[in-house]
């Protein structure tokens, strides 16, 4: 191959090394800027970088980090990771643990694999004479045909490496099950409504009666406490949503008009006095000319009406009248619940937790497919009410449609991702596709950016667009809760990550670099592929380095949160409710989209760990940086109101097996492709032994699932007895000494700290649709010093007695800016699951 390269291509030999260092340098510069900015502004913008030091429930708060430029990092690393259970929940703790164990594992194995494999791959390898330079000489593909005995070393190390990794996964699942069961047995957790309530779907029509369901499920220990039949509410939910939209619209209009009056007063420097005419007209009507009063268009078709086709009406008058009408209709519906026919699902709450776990696992009906599936641990605010009416067959049809849509999306996404993979190896094509040689005229640094940094950045952008589409598909598939949607996204997004961010990039990258040579020499296709597939690792060196440096540091800087809070907040937050919502609602993380990204990093690292061991140290450092970044944000920034009890973690562990399987398959294929000097297969035994290892891995995988899956989701019958017999001790990470710090584990008895649930499990309307349960909203406007708000409230009481208004906790200051010092007046404690109530 090398004999046919042009002089231009010859000058680019070893470019993979330049490409990597260009990407590394650019990423390091970006990361350095981000870290410097973070250090400078961290102590200035406390609401962005340390909100959990003064907001939220007191037991979840953390002490501020040192204010010095560098003191925050040692202090952060000294914080026990298990304290994340108290501050952020079990999901956050297990995510941090996933990052930590992989950083440690990859870092621990790099010296062993590097010391043995680098000499085997580099000494007397193919080298520049056969087209292997730069980082390519550190890979499996650099071994020459006359040194085929060297393939024994990768085989032995693969067995050691995979064996150690499978042991790690087993230990982690054992630790997880211990934590999970401690949570399920915890008294605070058991007191939650969701711990003793199940959702039963696809209920046959004859069973859609409270007394019938009571007789069926009352057979379980402790019996049934409450039963809520879900009902077909027709357009009632739409009315409730429309009412809230109109309330917020009215708040915006009134706040804006009040601000205009107050500004005019300040400019005129005169006292606005209330005269008799003002009392008759109302203060806003008096001081705002009719032609300047806000209007809106209304009609039977909302979208068209609001644009141009509707009748123009006074906005304030219309909002009040419509809110009043909707209040009357919704209040009537709330007092006549039985007028709505039941649909085929119900929530059933038991008096004991074990009864709920037994009921959700039992065969509930004699009719095939009836009263299935059933769900447990469903919190009222996580319910997707529109999906509760679906039958078993409707769910199956929807699922098939969504699977088909997902497959179509996978196929479509191959086009841009393949282009990215080709771009990363474009220099290999320049020898035969002559018009591409123009890239050699670019400066070396810019060429490195085009073929190294640019493809990695484009791939990251492409993969960031997917979660939005996948969440929509998950919702349309009929998932009954947001937790179930999140887990669906975790599964489908991981498939996308592996196929597009790994497999297609690997294939397109490898094939693009050797396509011309294979076409010219078809009999040598096996040899060419065996030599060049390992070179695809060069792209992933750049990709993971980019992620670990610039992206991890970007997690610390939170530039989009900063812009959103201070810029967008000033532009769009013009009512007390909007200001309150932005200030007291902390950002969160979606495990369905976060976990797959790092699980895919694990897959990539595992696959190339033997083929190109350099990836181990790159991934170890990337995972370490991500651990620091996410540990900081989870301790000090993010809120986790919807903790699922760690259920994303076992799925990530089992998805990590994908990396093991792909690693074994690729190594087996490479071994079978190896040829000696006479063209005969030279590593068949190694390939066969890798196939044996695939079988061993599968057996371990299935054994772990059968052992741990039941304990992941359900409370065992002996839970109380086991809790008394268990001798709680300290649980340590597999390897105590780390490159970062020693982490010790507290007893699992601190699970009280996981449970932050204000929803009263004695409320008889806990699992009733919000449209029937939520109180009448109150129009919230700020108080002012000349009485505009109070005048508007009094006039509204007369004209629309059932439209409630309040100025509680909000006022205009001397600069006519809205100041909020309390939660909205219509905020009630049952909504406190999002923990906003506690922040005051």
C-alpha cells in the first residue's frame, strides 16, 4: 500500500498523531478558559453555582466550598460520595459511582496493558515502511505477519481484563441491590403513598367497580386502603390547562400595565391621586388610554383566531370572563365526579407495602392479558394521565409503531454520522480521490482541526439532538409515568449511541481508509481490514479527549444556565410567578439521556482496550474529570425531585455488557483475519478461545440478571426478618486507594435522607386527575405604592366573584422592578414533591 502513496500523502504519514494533539490542544484551551471563568465567577453568581447552600430542604443543603480560587477542588474531593444520597438522592449517588469505578478501573489496567502490549505492537512492527506511523504503531494492526506468535499476549490479557471487569460489574450490582433493598425497607420510604400503591391497567369492564376490585385485591396481607378509578374526563383537562394559561396571561398583562403607570408616575414626579372618576373607571382604565389597552383575538379555532381571523376583544375583560366561566365548569365537575365514566385502569393503595409488591407480581385475572401490565412506586406528579386509558392491545400496537419509528430514525441517522466518520479519516482517501488533495494546502493546525476536532464536535452535536425525539416517541408509546419514559429513553438512546457514535463511525472510518486498496486488491481484503480496523481508534482518542476536557469543564461553567437565568430572566420574567419559578426551580438531570452517553464511552473503551491500550488512560482521565464536574453540580447545583431509587444504574451496568461482547467479537474477528507470511491464517486458536469467552460472558450475564433482577424491583417476603439479621458494615469501592482520593462508605441506614416526599399518603384524592384535584388558581400580581393592584382586586371581586387575585409575597420596588419573597398564593403543600415549598 505504501508504495502507491503520492508524495503529498507521504508528507501526511503519521498525521493521526498530529490530529490527536491538535484536538487535545484545542480541547485543553477551551477547557482552560471554561475553568478560569468558573473560578472567577463561581463566588459572584451564588444562585447559579451554589444554590443548594441556602435553598431547598435544610437536611439536603451543603456547606459552601472555600472561596479561594483552588481551595474548592480539594474540599470537593474530600466530600464523601455517599453524602450525595442525602443531598441529591440514590440516582445521583449511583451515577457518580458509575463514573468513579470506571475511571479507577481504566486507570488501574493501563499500566498492565500498556507495559506488555506497547512493546509487542511497536518493536519490529510494520512501521512507516508499511504505512503505520504516529498512533497507528501502538495498535493491534502494527504486528507484522512474521510475528504471529505475539497474538498470544492480547488473548491472555483479554481474558484477564474481561474477567476483572465482569467481577467489577458483579460487585457493583451486589452493592446496588444492598442500597436498593435498604431503601425499600426504610420506614420513611414505606410511609409514602407511592410505596403502597399500584397502577392496574387493562381492567375488564365487569371489574370496573370499586367493590369488585376491593374484593379481588383485599386478599393480600393488610388489605386495601383506597381505590381510585381513573375516569374519562373528556375536555376537562384541556379546560384546566386553558384556565392556567389565561391566568398567566392576565398576570402578564396586569403587571405590564401597572409597571407602565408606575414609570409614568416616576417620570412626572407628581403624586397620582385617586379622584371620583378614577374610582368609577378603575385606576388602570383611568391612566391607560383606551387605544393603548391590550387586545387579543378570539374565535372557535384558537390558532387561526389568535393570528388574524378572530374577533378583537379587550384582553383583560376577556381573560377575566373566560377564567370565571372555566372556574364554574371545573368546580361543577369536581363536585360531580361520578358523572364521568371509568376507563380501564385504577390505582389501588394497600395498607402494607408487602401487599403492594405481592399484588404487582401475582396473576391478577383469569382472563388472558387482563389487568396487565401493573406498576408500582408511582408518584402522582409523575403520572402521564393521557396514557392510562390504553388497552393491552393498544399499548402493543403503539409499541410496535414506536419501534418501527425508532428503527427508521436509526437508518436515517446513518447518513450524517457516516459523513462524520469519513471526515475523520479523509486523509487516507486523498491518494486515490485526487480532488481531496486540496486539504494539504491547509495549515497543519487547521488540518488537524478539520479532521480531528470538527468530526468529534459534529458527532457530539448530532447525538445531542436525539433525546428530544426519543422522549416524544416514548410518550407516544403509552408509558404511564415520566420515570418509565426516562427508562425507555435510556434504552433507545443507548442503542443510538452504540450504533451511531461507535459502530458506524468505526465502520465508516475503517472502510474509508482502505476502500480503494480493497477494490484494487480484493484477495487481500482480510489482511487490509485486519491492519486498518484498529486505526479507527484514532477518532475515538480525539472524541473522548474532547468530551473529557471541554465538555466536562462546560458542565462546571453552566454557560447556558447562566445566560438563561440572567439574560432570558430579565427579558421575559415580567410577573411574580415567572420570577418565582425561575429563581426557586433548580436545574435537574435526565438519567435517560445522561447515562447512555457514558455507557457508550465505556463500550468504546472496552472494545479498544486491547486493540489500542492508549484509550484506557484517555478514558480514565475523561471519566475522572466528569466525576469532578458532576459531583460538583450534584452537590451544589442540581435538584432531583423525581428520584427513582437508583433504577437507571442496573440498566447501565447491563448495557456495559455490550462493550464486553463487542470487544470479544472484534478481537475474535481480528484473530481470524490474521495471516502469516505465506497468507495462511495464523491465529485461529486465539479466535476460537475468544468465542469461548463470549459464551462465558453470556453465562455470567444471565446469571447476574436472574440473581439481581427480582431484588432490583421488588421487596422480598423476608424483608423484615432479614433487616433484623443483617449486620450493617462499611461498604467500600472495590479498590480503596484511588488517583483522586479514598472514599469510604457509611452504613446503609441513612436511607431516610433519600426520601423527600411531601405528598400526604392519607389524602383521599392523591391519585385523582389534577384537573379534579388541584385548587382554583389565583391571579398573582405585585403590590404597588399607589394602590393599583388593590383597586384591581376589589373591582374583580365585584365583577367576577369566583376569580381570585392576590398580591401576597410580591411587590414593586422603588425602581419599578418586581420583588418576590414568598411562594404563589395558590401553591399548596401537595405540590411540594418538587421541594419548592421548602425553599422558603
